[in-house]
C-alpha cells in the first residue's frame, strides 16, 4: 500500500515550487490563485525572497502547504494514496490532498493558523528544544518534574523527541536531560512553544474557523497527529485538527501504525526530505521517496 506524507514547518527553502510554477500550467494557476487569496504575492518570497522573509510564520506555513499541495495536484492520477498523513502543518496538506478540504478552504485555514500562532508566540515568549538519545518515557518524566510549562511536542522517531514550553522551563529541562544521558538537548530557532498549552489562545481562535469550514469524507484514511489513528469521518477529523495545536505530534506512532496497517511505500511531497529521514529511522526497511518536483 502507498502512503503519501507531507512535511511541516522548517522544511522551507528559497526557490521551493518555482520549477512547478514555470513548467506546469495548472500549478501556475493555483499559485496565482493563492496570491489572490492571501492578499500578497507569496510566490515572490518563495521563489526569490530571503531565508529571513521565508522564516516568518505567516509566510512559512502557507508556503510549505502550497508547495506540497500544488505538487500533489500536479501528479493527477499519480496521487494514488491509500493512506496519508502530515507532520503538524502537513496535516492540512494531507487533508486537502485527500479531498477532505478544498484547496481554497485549506489555504485560508493555514493562513489563519499561522496568524493565530504568531499572535500566541508574541503573547508568551517561549521556545522548543530537540532531545536526542533518550527513551521517550525518560523525557516525559523529566518534563513532568520541571516547574512551569514544559511538554513533549513532537515524537519524531525513536530517540528523537522535541519538547516545548517557556524559555525558563526549556532551559531547566535541557540541563536535566543532558544530566540524564541525552546525547543532545538543543534549543531550536523557532518563534514559540508550538504543540504546548501556551498555544491555547491560537487553538481557540482556530477552532471557530475549523468548525465553520466545510469538510468532506477523504478518499483515503488520514492518520492524525493527536493520536496517530486513521480517520475518514469529517466531524472527527475537525475535532482532532482543533486539538492539534496544543497536543503533541505523534509522528513516530503514525509511521508505526501505517506500517502495521500495510504501508509498503512512503512518498513525501513538498520541500525537504525530513520525513523520509524520520521514516527510515523508524523502520530501516521502509521504501521512501521524497518528491519536490515532477
């Protein structure tokens, strides 16, 4: 069975999607439609901006979504997914690619998500850190023992867990994690504590937009971040999508569940090859392809 997966924030690079724009007429139309919906020419930043411009959350999230989705749509019948999933932001790409959301509604939600997250970051200075070389249970225990907000945020692959929380809480947790034997506990260059309780204002803001958007039954099961299980019921998909902002991304478990359910081939659509690497770490025998263009 073939599984299509979609990357999240951090995979962006200047020039992403330009070859699609230049060589596929349908792709060019969709990029131009996106410029109109967003109210600014995101393509100018994607194709020829600076790394700094592309790092702004209100640009990064729609840019990654657009590259992923327009590539998926450019495949036509080649997008023959039997299951799909996305990492954090990538879940919106997976939902649009599988037909649960239209391109226009998906892009609007992604833009609203980015704006709401940016606002929450500015309200409560916070950060994230990657922890390498410790069992998940050890990281969970240490986070639970630190005063303040510090929680597991991204279960990326066995031995790699990203934590999220207040600046002070993350500093304390990193000290204790290194003392407990972590190979690395490295603070990330991110705008805030994504997938933590500090994103609650953003969750509330986005909940209204998600509840108002029309969702359909996807053509294949979508494995969602909050519990790593497959869903096709539009109401359950919406519920899980709302919970996603303050809950951890269970990517390790998604990959394990997809393989257990019969996935034999993974195709990553969008910028970078981060997910391909994580999937190989979860299962060395997995067949994985990363596509950034046709």
